């Protein structure tokens, strides 16, 4: 955890860190581990307030304890992750408990991330994504595959099987579609190969390009930079988006033709998002469009607000 926090200090708030109470705490050490999480959240090293925490699942006797202890530091907490939920009702009940304890620390509407890794959660994925306080849905591939009791082979937990097995592909697409329908963030599952960072980079590229994911978990600090780089728009994409939007702004956001292709407000929304992602990733935008992001809302095409 401390290595990842040090890397975040080096790179800036380009990625979040999830402090794990579910699998990170040894048996009998659950309370002490939750208090360690609070100490890390409250420390000066949490420079950007971009540390979250994964609590025990809602069926665990340690769930309520985790929530109570960790929410005492809710002002410094980026989000809480709920694992192994089985229904939208379970998520809603968990959020009520989270809000009760977060309110004591003066925090309202603490963002909640939900791991989709059970049959019930996948069944209710659109309803879960529709909950206002839910910010992100993540795919828990290993628990999901294990929940099929051998009907899905172990090879589907990793590349290439994770991108080709029909039941796994279906789950990934359902999660991504639900997130995009409700304006939430779809987060791809981990890459278990921690020796070859190219594997994580390749998985991230496929998750983004083929499945519509905009975020991805890592399980080792060495995976963070390749994943962040993969989800950052390429300079060629930024240049293309800047050229199109610069010309569009000059045309008062009316239709334009560039390199023989028609562009209008529908495509401007896409290119606007490219530049937003680039800026969030720490890239410097071309001068031709930088002013667009510093102006008033009336400077922008309505659909891109």
C-alpha cells in the first residue's frame, strides 16, 4: 500500500488507490487493519485525497465494523468499494449504513464503488448503476468465474480467454453498458501476471478499445504506469481532436468538413471527451483549444456541457 501511495505522490492524482480490508486483513486482525487504513487516509501522504477502501462483504461479521471505523475518516476518503453483493437491495442497504457513519464525520453522499462478481449482481447491474451514490462498477473476474463451479475454465480468468469466453464477455459487456447508460465508470478486472507489465498494458488496451472500459484495476505497483499510459489518449488523438474543435468553434459549432469527413455536434461531443481525458491525464492541451476549457459554458457546444 505504501509503495502505491509513494507512486501516486510521484505521478500525481492520475490514479486512485484502494486500501483493501477484504483480502488484505489476516484472520483475527480485521479491526487493526481497518484502523491502519484510517491512519493511511489521515496521513499527510494522502496528498490528493484519492485513497479509497474496500470493506468486507455485506454478509461478513466484519462489514459493519469496517464501515464504522473507516468512515470516521470520511473527509479524506475518496470512495468505499462493496464486494460480493448479490442484489441491488443489498447495495442500497449498505449505502444507508455508509451514510449513517459518514454523516457523523461530516461527509454527505460518499461515493460507492461496487464489484460485480456474483450472478445476482450481474442480474441487477443496471439497477445498481442507476443508484445515485454509485460512482463506479468493477468486474471481479476471479470470483465470477469461480461462481460457475468449473463450468467456465480457469483459462477464462486471464488473456486470451477472458476476452473470448462467451459468459465472461457477456458479463463485461453488461457492466460496461450499464455504466455508460447511467453515466458511471466501468472498471476492468485485474491482470494476474505481475512479472510482465506488457500483459497488463495489452489487457488495458483491449478493455478500452473492445469493451468500452475507462478504468482498470492493478494488483501490483509495476502495473500502474502501463495501465495509466494505455488509458491516456495518444498525442495523435489529441491533435486530431484539437484541430476539429478549433475549426468547429470558428464555425460557431456548425457542421464542418475536415480531410473529406463531415463533423457536427454529434462528433464534437466525442472529440471534446478526448480532450477532457487528456487534460485529466496531465497532458498539456494545444493552445488552439486550451482557451475553450477555460471559458464560460456559453463558449461550448451545448451537447458537450
